[in-house]
């Protein structure tokens, strides 16, 4: 069976094809196991800005609607609106806004929105989508560890596990910068993976298909550093590309300590979609009040 025939089969064959790709790439590597060990060593550490740019590339946008179809993004924008108690005419900042799938939807609801991201490619996509929707959004290329705003926003948020890429000191710096960008009484929302739910299950392989192209995410967990590692393999247009990202997994008590140190007075926990947070929740949604 050819690769083309495999790709044209139903989605149930996608994971089988993913394993075939992985096996082939391992056999073709000159360094074999030593290369894999080196990669695992890299994945256990923090992520550089260049690695973030490579991970959040045009490929990230290409598979975007397959991961988060429009109805999912609409629902998530509504949840963020409610949890942050937003209103028409209020102001909100998204850190790690990507291609604007949430930011632009909030702008359509009448809030004044700014978005910051490290990827110029994704920001161009965000700007194009904002123009198509007829909304005005301030998009800024930058590093969330050093924000250009002070005492400006009513609310800010990081969604889809955007928090935790750096070491503990820099992650806490992100929280301090977010606090400084907020007016007194402002709210910060962080949507973070629930490490307790993840640790109960075997590290998964996620396969996403769009047309004849595949995105393969190989997940692993470093229990010594409390970091989740993602190795991404893109099979697209007859080419194979690789990228990886790593993020620190925090529990609620750690968020409370860091957020209070950053200047927030009250911190609340929710599960996915704003429900009650439990050990089974796929997400930990933290809302902090300045």
C-alpha cells in the first residue's frame, strides 16, 4: 500500500500511518538512539524564542480549524467572556494570541482587544482575519515576559496552555507583567492543562488530519521537572518537518503562591468550560483578581 493510499483511507488509519512515519524516521537517522537521547534532553528543559517561533509556524495555523473548529472557538470565546465578566467597551489583552481565533471573536462582541504573540506569521493571519471580520484589534509582536502596557486593561488571558514555556523565574515574570498591564480590579485568566488528569493516562499520540496532510503530536511527561513535552511531526505536501515545545505543569496551590506574589488578591479555580475543577478535569482554569 502506498503512502497516498494510506492517507486517502478513513481517519482510523491515521495513527497506524503515524507509527510508520516514526519508524521510518528512526531507521533513517544516522545517530539513532543517541539522537533520541539528545532530543529528550532538550525537551526536558525550557523553550527558547526561536523554538517557539518554529513550533507556532504556518503549519500551526494550517491545522487550526481541524483542532479547533469555528463552533469550538465560538464557545471558548463565550466562556472567556463570562469568566472574565467582560462588557462592551471594556478592554482585554490576550497573551500568546496566535492567529486571533479568540481575540477577534471577542472584538466582534464589542470589547476593545489587544493581542501579543512571538510569531509574526500567526500575527499576520490574525490581522487578516480581523480585517475580514471588520473588527479593529491591536496586534503586537513581542515577548510576554516584557509587555509595553501599564495599567491599561480591564482583563487579560492566556488560553490553550500558553503559560509555562519558560523556567519558574520567567514564568513568574509573565504573571508580574500581566498584573502590571491591568488596572486595579482587573482580572487574569489562565487556561492550563491539568497535570493530575494527564499523569493518570499513558502519554498519548495525537494525530490530526487535514486533506492528505497529518500533524502528529507525541506527548511525554517529565516527572522530575514537572514539564510536559510535545514532539510534533508535520507530514504536509510530501515533506516532513519536526518541532517541539515544552511547558511547566503547575498545580492550583502553585498558581495561588505565584499570583499573590505578582499582586493578585483573590484566585479562583474552574474546570474546563468554567465548571467545577476536579482531578478529572482536562483543564485547570485560574481566574485571579488584582
